[in-house]
C-alpha cells in the first residue's frame, strides 16, 4: 500500500485526530500521519500525538502579525516535512487565500452539520435552536469561503426531543469519526488510482 503522508491540524481535544491515528495503523489504510500541528499549546490532541509517537509542532498564531504570515510558517513546516495532504480536525483558525489555493484539492475539513446548513461555530446549537429533526456531519474540501467547499461525504443522525447540545455533540462525534476516516480513504484512494 502506497501511503500518502498527511498532516492533521488541530486546536483542541483531537478526537477526530484520534480516529485518523487509529485508522492509519491499518497497513491497508491509504494514509500515514507525518505531522500534527496545533495553534494551541494546551490542546489535548497534543497528548494524543505524544502517546502515539507522531511528530508535532505548536505554532501559536498570536506570534504572527497577519493571518498570511502564520499560514506561510505552517506551509513551510508542512513542505519541510514532505506533507502531501492536510486534514483540518477542529482547527479553529480561518485560513488565508494564499494557503487554501496552495493546497487546493489537498485540504479537507470536517464540520458538525449537514452543510450548507449551520455553517460556522456552534453548529449543534444552531441545529437545536432551529428545530431540525435530523442533522449530521460533513467532510468537504476547503475553499476560501468558510464551510463551503465541495462535499466529499456526509452522515445523518436524528435529533431527539430529549437532546441537549452536549448529547447531540457526543452522538455527532461518533459519526464524525467514521465519516472522516471513510472520506479520507475515499479521496486518497481516488488519488492513488490516478
Ligand atoms: C468537531 O465537532 C469538528 O466537526 C469541528 O470541531 C470539532 C473537533 O472535535 N470542526 P475534536 O477536536 O476532533 O474532538
């Protein structure tokens, strides 16, 4: 299996990162994680990186005066590490046009709603407040517009009358982990077949 060397960008808990780490352990899975980047030194996802022995970098966006200079630093570290593909997994920074265009078709994200519904932060709360009866998650290519790139895969769940933001978030995460692992495999499998 010709594995693609990917980077995962995080800001927090990193449960989607963990799902990708676990999937990559399978010799038949088409990805290996070459680098984890966090913009937050306290992200729990960094503990996951340490536990699994994967290289990581903390790049604090506050050390940079512009969005683009932060992105250029990330780009140079990704290139230095020979990264071929990037997964955003709870990475809470908007990326510049420079970065998004440079990594076009090699940059994907997961969002906890059925896009194009409920873009932006607190998607679970937005869904509850609106009163929709189903919601889900979306893995999509990243473009300059937030939460708007071509959709790769979605998974749907029902919203129960008893759901709280916490219970919905938890049930969604279970689907997110499956969706991210399957979508990444789909995209990389298609790329390797070319
Ligand atoms: C997930 O809900 C993801 O869809 C969103 O941020 C959250 C990250 O969770 N983009 P985790 O850090 O992967 O646990």
